[in-house]
C-alpha cells in the first residue's frame, strides 16, 4: 500500500492552464503521485505534461479517445495502483498547498469505513477571487444526490475503502450512465450507500471560471440552469436519467440497505401507472430530502422524465 495520495486528472485541450495546476499539485504539503489521462486533446496539452520533469507524474496512454470527462476519470481510477487516498483534479484550477492535507485530517478522524471528503470552492475569474461557491452546506444526502448533485469532483478526496466499492468489476457503471450523470455524482451516491460524506466549508482550491470549462460552474448561473434544464428536457438521450441511474445502482449494489433499495425501486417503477407515480410524489423521504422544486418534480413524474 502506497502512503502517498493518488491525484487523478483527465485532460482535454487544457494547454492554457495545465502547467499551473500541476505545479500547484507538486507543491502540496503531503506526498502525492499524479496520474494523468488525456482524452484526445488537439492542442499542446500532452506535450506540456510530458515536458514537466517530475518522478511523481505518470502519464497513462491507451487506445481510447474522447471518452468524455466522466468515463475518462473512471477509467483512470480503475487503472491506478493501491493508495491510501485518492483525489479527483480538474485541469484548469489551482490548489492551495494544504488541500490534500486538510482532507486527510478530516477523513482520518472517522472510523475505517468508506469516506468521501468534499469542500467549498473559491471562485476565480479574470485572475481575481469573486467569492465562495456556497454560503451554506449544500445538500448531499442520497436522495438529493439522485435528484441533483451539488458536490464537485475537483474537491473530492476519498479513501481506499470507498475506492474498493467504486472499482470492483461487478459494480462499475455503464458508459451510458456516466454520459448521463458525471463521475462525481456516481461517487457521491456510492459514498452515501456505504459510507459517509464530509463537507468542509473552507476551500483550498481556486476554481477558475472561463468560457472553456468542460464541466462545472460554467452553467451554474440562474440563466445557465434554465438553459440546461430546457436542453435536458428536450434531449431524448438525457430523459429519465434518475430512472436509469436508480436501475444501475440496483444492479451494481444488491447488498445496499433495504430502505435505499425500496426508494430506488419506487423511482424505477414511476414510469408505469398513476399509482406508482403517486408513490414518488407522496414519499416522505423524497419530499423531505430531494431538495427539488415540487412543480418540476410533478412535471417530471407525470411526463415520465424522471
């Protein structure tokens, strides 16, 4: 078992920022190894990575190209050796020196069970801080994560106990699921099923907001959320994503707790019959924990868009 932390980066056309990010990773106050998989960049990203002289950087080359960020991150996770801790990292942010150390300190206070650390983010635009992403702790329970994940992969640090659940072959999500919902959503769901999520209201990451964000807060403005909802509503591929994710969780983790299995079965059955739709709308756990607009929930259930 390697006592270093394994940092995972999936890159794609990140030539503008990748060198700054890697330098901030190498400056962490704990020992790290950095594993990078490029997802088919057309710019100088790969050449920049290979030009950085460090024995702690491992560039993973494979025959697959442009898998998309979620599949790329998970393929990278499946391929790395055993470490005590793992962290996802975006290509275009900057990490403060104590990011990993702070996460490990919080995880280590808990029992030896699957643990996921996540934190707030300092938003960074045009070389200036513009505030924090969250004013209060975002919802991150199992139900709220199914209906809409609020946790960013770039803040996530998790232990080897959680990695075991994520990487065992019988429990790996299909590429279709990872194209519907990001890798960070899947990781948060699995952490809720079998472990615990720790949220840190502090931030040790400068999250860059720019026009070329592959994922993340580029769509977190109110107008951006409306556009994204309209796009998903009329996109046949994205329809019924909660239904599909629920089915996939049931397939991957039959050993989950009964109450979680019952909830997922309610969501899966919501596509057939008024009675089953009413079970979703009247379920106490969903009403209490989903943190979603009631009218939007009603429309999604009624139209089989859940």
